[in-house]
C-alpha cells in the first residue's frame, strides 16, 4: 500500500510544495483514493494529487487574482456576441475570508474559478484561461459561494464524470439584506459588508441553475423557477468544502442532470431530472414531512440513470432508511435497508452488481448506539449483512470498484486499528495500529463512556466523562457540563471513536473538575422521534437539551458519588453559547456558573437556513408578537442567579455580534477582532507557549504586560495548584492592563476556577 509509505509520501510532497516535510509529521488532514491507485491528500489548506506508487505529487494551483483585463485566449463566437458584464459598484467592502481555490475537474485537466462575478475556465497544463459566463454582476454572480454565515471566493459547481460539462447556478442575492462588521482599531475602522439572509426575511437568496457545455461554451438555463438557496443536508448548497454543488448529479452520457430542490422550511423535497441540452425539467416525485427533512444520513440519494432508478433516504419509518424508486413513474419499488437504527451514509454504490454498502448506527443491540457499522445489502432489500465487528466504531473508505475497504476501528477507550478488508469484511492486511504506551506512561488517562437517563427517567442518553488524572473517588468534585444543543449535532458530536483529546475537556478536568458532555434528546444520529423530541418548533428550540443535561448529570451523580451537585457549571460555543445562557436562565438553581461564547441568543439575528429548518418559519401574530420570541434568551434574563460570562468576537461573521454586543481586541500581532472560529484558530494569533517556562504567569505579566496568553501554560504553572489569590491577581492584571490579553479558553478556565470552586 504505497499511500501508507510515509517516507516516500513525505519526499513527494516536499518536492511538490518546495518545503521540506518530515515523514513523522505530515499533518495530512484528508485522504481520498482516485482511480488506478492514485489519491489526493489535503494539508495546509492545499490539495496534492499523487501517483499510485507515490513517485510524485502535484499541488493544485491557486486561481489568479481577480482582474478586469481580458483573458489571453481568444473569445469564442458565443462570448463575442454576449453583452459585456455589468459591474455594479459594491455597497461597501465585500472582503471574504476564505482563500479562493480552483474547482478542479475529475480528470484534473481543467479547473473553474471566479473573477468579477463570472466563471472562468483554466487549462491546467498550459495555464490558458477563458471566460465562461459574461453577464454576472454584483449580487447576481455565477457559482458564488455565499450562505451568509459561510462565504468564500471559491466557485461552487459540480462536474460531469467525463469533465465535459459543468452544473452551477447564478446566485440571486440582489434583494437579500446586507450584513456589516466594523473592525475595532485605533485608526480608521474597516467596514466589511456582504449579503446575509436572516430568519424571517421576506426576501432571501435564491439560485438559478445552469449547465455549461465546455466544448461549445453553451450555457443552458434549466426551465424551473428559481430554487431556494437550500441543501438537503447542510446550511449551504455546498456541504463538504470541496466546491461541489450538492444535490445535483449528471448521467454518464451528460444528457441529463438529476437534482433535488428543497423548500425554505425544509419540509418538502422535490426530485427532478433536467435535459442538459434544452433545459427541460421533469418532476419525478415529492416527499413532504411534518417537521424537517433529513440530517441523520450524510448522503440522501443516489442517481441510477442506467437502470432508471434512484436510491432515496427517508425517515418515514422513524429511522433513516433507503428506498428504491422508479425514475420514470416516480413510484416506490421497494425498501432497501431494514431494522432499527438510522443509515448514516453511503459508503459505495455498486450499480453493476446492484449492491449498496452503507454505514449505520444503532442496528446492533446491547451496544453503544452511536457506533458506526458497515453493511451491504442488495437493491431489492435482500441480503443485508454486517461487515464489521459490531462492537467498535468504524470509519470506512471503499475502493472505487467496491472490491475492498480500509476499516479504521476504535471506540472511546480502544485505540485505532486500521485494516484492509475485502467486500465481505474479511481482513486482508493489518495496515496500522495506534500505540498509546507513551501516553499512558506519561500519566494520561482515558475518558469514560457514560450511559445516563433523560428527563423522562427512561430514555438512555450517552456521553463522555473526563476526570482529573489524580482523581480520588472519596472526594467530591465540582462538575462542568460542555453543551452543544444542535439540533444538527450534539455535545459529544455523535462520534465515539478513539481520540487523545476532546476539545480542552481534559485540560479543564486537570484543574480539579469533572467534565462531561451529554447528547440529549433533540440531537441527531438516532431515531427521528429522538431527533424531533425537542426541536421542530420555536418553543421546542428554546429547550436546548438543557432538561436532559440536568437529568443526565443527576443520573451520573447516582452512579458516581464524587459528583458534587451543589457545584455545577456549564459552558459552550456558538449554539452551545446560546444553550449555556438558556441553562443559566431556566435552571438558575442548578447551574451556578456559565461561560457563553459566540452564542446565537436570538435566532432572528442569525442566518435563515439554520433555524428555519429546525423551528419553522417565523410567524408574526395580530398582536405584533413573533413566535420566535419564546426562545430568545434576552426574554429570560431576569431569572439569572449565578455567575455568567458572555463573550462574543466583534468580527464574528458566522453568528453576528448583534446577538451580543461584546468582545474586544488584542493589540498583539495587529489583529482587529475575533472571528467565530474554533479554539485552536482563536489562539493561533497568540503566543501559547510564552507561559510554559515560567513558574508564575502573574510575574511574567508584570514583567511583559503587552503579551497574550492561552491557558496551556497557565494551567501547569498556576491553576492546577489552585491558588485563589493568584487567580484573582492574574484576573486583575488582565482586566486592568490595556496591553494584556488572553485566549478565551484562559478566560474560561479562570472564570470557572473562581466561580465553581468558591461556591
């Protein structure tokens, strides 16, 4: 298996990137097999294409900067007749954060990119460029990547398998409202402005689908009403960060394009097939659901034009199952998958042998219901067979011909074992085995998988518990609950594979806490009824799984007497920041301390696609009141009893800071505000190792007050040997010294230390 030859791969990547790479520290973030043994790897935000024997790798080139100069290649006759692009001056700076990337064709010979609201084509071998569309304007550009909360300069498009046609859209945001952020500096502030649809907006973003024939430059606009800017399985029309427009698929001969359109509230899905030559669109079938469609399975459908069928995922039986439909009549032929437990994803579709390989959770009894297993089943619903052991979690990469698969098996307390297996599950080669002996020798302790009861006292909830390494079962410990309510995810993320680090849960535990995450009712990866339990209406969204957090912690205390129920704190980021405040307001007697980061406290100040999926559309009554009032946190602020810290970055382009006017800036590195990014990215502009070699961070701050600090060194140097006076002094310096600043995780640990330990 050459792809697993780290030495050879490091040499090839070093040559391709012109930067020396070590075989021991490759930092590959993604691996994808291609044909003939070739593969791609992602690292440092770049993609490398490698030959099967790893003799060489080639780095994808970034697109050229936007320019108003004509491309060097001659224009086609079609382009010569087209009207010149009408460039509308932007209302303000429309800076986008993500670095643009080429959207590469399957054969790697061509790529498309955006320039001045239009799509351009680049020939990879020669660098030749030509303009594909000419009538794109500001607010009505082609292939534009803008969901409001997520936006980049990337071109969104889906290629045909033979790289001859392209499916994309013209993004119509001409009537969409604007979002504004203003940097906080000691000079002239910088205004960022872009289109951002909000919950309840009368006018939101739409897309007009087109197909482009690259041989003739013919643009065929599909004969359909503009589609809602929606995807079946994410809050954008491109879900995987690869530039692909989800919910569209070409037929092998490129003559047809199957696509699915989604209603604004995600309650209706329409399957359609378009003629790519004339743009005619034919309706195939429609599914309506009373709450919201999907989210249990990452892949919702597969187009099978050669047999004139489609595989379709539905939760109509309370579980996400696969069904087979006839494309001509739109009629159901049969149910494909069976049994309790939802289908989680399609691993491979073998059309020749009419076999589906799929991942599912919860189909095996008496085990953790979040463990992913691989199955195979015939299209006619017969022969459903488990291919993995059923007792561990499995991530799977199938070979392109479905003849074998790479199986990564583990669970919360079992390190990963990587095995190559045939398509019957038989092991062929042991590829790798995770060795944690050095970790264990250093004193590292595994977290504990927990099974607790929900608010009804009956339903099992699963979570993960983190203890201090010096845990003493005879002592009482304050508990910190990490919460993320979803409903598109959960506090533990539904992933029970082996990890040596879960966010900074263990680091917080080392300060003398028990730390827990619990996936409550309303989170995904289980039944439809479990997912719907406390979502699907505005009044239910305000639940935030908090009653289950309370019940689960009480249930845990019955199993583990070391839990001190009189000292419980809670924290979360984004949706978890919202849920933290909800917990402090609705259960003030239970939660004594809360740390809320970047919370979407009133979803009418957040993007339209997220909450309108879960809670439904906003309704304004005759009295002028909104049905969204019920889960807006500010309406319950009078209930607060404990200590609550609210934190929000002033340059947060995901959850706008209008949700909470707070935040600040760090003078170090010239940064102008905080984004919505995760902890590691938020800390990247600091100096996380500055405190590691100093016995007293307080003393260091006195000596060099202009530096910035994270909690990494502070925990070892100060907080682990908890000294209330030293913590107070450190807080005083951070608050009073205008040049001093710290990462949010340090503020959080200091706040928890003072709040929870002194109750």
